[in-house]
C-alpha cells in the first residue's frame, strides 16, 4: 500500500499536512510535525505587520474549538531562519501568507520563495475580531490577489478559501484562472463558542475561528463544490479527526488534507495513528493508492431536479433488543413508528420516508423499503 501522493507537483510521503496555526509557529515545531509523520507543513500565517497574541485565546467545547489567535509573531525576515531550520530536517514547507493588496501579496510571496518554501498558501480571510474581513469574497478581487503572486514566483501557489462566502465555485474558478496550482478549503468559521451564563460573559472576548469536528460537514460540502468546479487539486480542511474523515474528503475529490485541531488535542503522535488506520483500511479493501478512491463519491451527488421521488417507507427487518431505547418513535415527527415488545411497527400511511429515524437509531436496524 502506497501512502504517498503528488500534490501541486510536490511528492509527499502521505496526504496529511499540518495546517497553518499554533502547531507550525516555528521551525522547531514544523520539524516535530514532520518527525511525527506528516507529509508536509503549512507555516503559521506570515504577514508584514505582526501583532502580539492575546491571552487566553483558545477554548474547547465538546468537539469544537474557538481560537482568537492571529498571525505569526515572527517578522517576515525572521521566517527565513525558521523555514531554513525546518528544511534542514527534510520538511516540505508550504508558506502561508496574508496581505491586503496585490503588491503586498506579491512582495511576501517572492520573499518566502527566496527563503526556500516549497509552495505558498494564500490566506484570503480572517474570521477573528469584531469585523468579518474576507479579502476575496469577490471573484475579481481574488483573481487580482492570486495573480499578483502566481506571476511573481516559480513555486506552486494554493489559495485558501473561507466558508464565509456566497459562491465558492466562482471563487475557485477565479483562483484557477489566475494561475493557482491548488485550492484549500475551508478556513475556520467565524464564531462565538459560548457564554458563561453565571458571569454573563462570552468565553472569549471577541469573535474567532471555529474548528474541529462540528465544521466537517461544511468542509466536505466546500471540497465537493470546488472539486466539481475546477481542474486543479483540492486540499480538504475542517474537522478531520481520524482516518475515516480523511477518506471522506478524498472520496469527495481532495488530493490531500490539512489537520490542526485534532493534533492539538491529541498530540503529534496522533498523526501516526491516523496513518496506520488509513493503511489498514486501504489494504483491507484492495486499494493500492489514494488515486483509486479520490472523487469516488462525487458521482453520487445530484441536483434536486435529478432526484426521483420514490415511495419509500421505513422497515425494521429484525427485532430491537434495546429495551431502554425509543429513538425511532421519539424522533419520528410524523408519528409513524411504534415500538411494541421490541418490535417496530410502521404506519405506512403516515411514514414519508424522510430517513431521520435511520440515523437516529443507535443499533442501525432500520432501512428504507419500497412501499407496497
């Protein structure tokens, strides 16, 4: 089983890339990520004007996390040494950069290329702070910013898209037209993770970026949308916590994935766990490489106009032995399911085949069948 992938012309030993953020804030941290098994690293976002990060700035709640951490606290000049350090240990380094004008974007892109970066990721959004600033929610502006970088460097340029936009397909096409080598999606989601109701205060003092498992459905939809819209590679980001999530993104078209939150919560050693599970899953199903699964699920996606309305209803082919569970009946908004002595009885005149009870059932014993 070959775990390697070719992404933007870069040969990576596996598709796991550590995303721009706290885990890639220095050359030493990027080295640790590579030694733990990552295929590549994306630097913490490099900007011209740095600001110190506030304290505290991270809050975890259930499976999600909000951060109000800004960009790298290293100056642009200091990143020359950090990138060189990571490269000494064999790291494939993708430099994340953010700028507010095309000329500034081109300037930083040229500098990080000279520092030895293997590729560049253009940050196009900032979910943090009181105002939502998406630098390129407009395709024309995104084209200009992207083009300014791609025309001035000889290394691959990837464009990172925000979920806080109205038409991701148009943005991805604009980036492709501007010469981007890949699209990464998605950035964190603007959020307030919660409120301490006893003190009457938000858990963090400003809006921030939300990451972790709860945003995975948003990320999956974005990757599928982009994969169907462009012919350049896609890097999936958002809520990836295990091998299953990696495969989901790949089956929707991703060539690689970026992780951050799950590694922050479980440590760098967790990378190897995901890789081992990936290899076992692929080998057990006879797949030789990731190209054999990439995009597999895209053909199952249809427009509403293409979906046939079939007369399906719910059926329970076996008895339910979970006496304490009534999720099937309690979740049925049509009052179509009853449970009597461990037997599920469906009122086919009431059941509309919505399917909610199938996913609500912890024993997964329900299925949709053709209405007789």
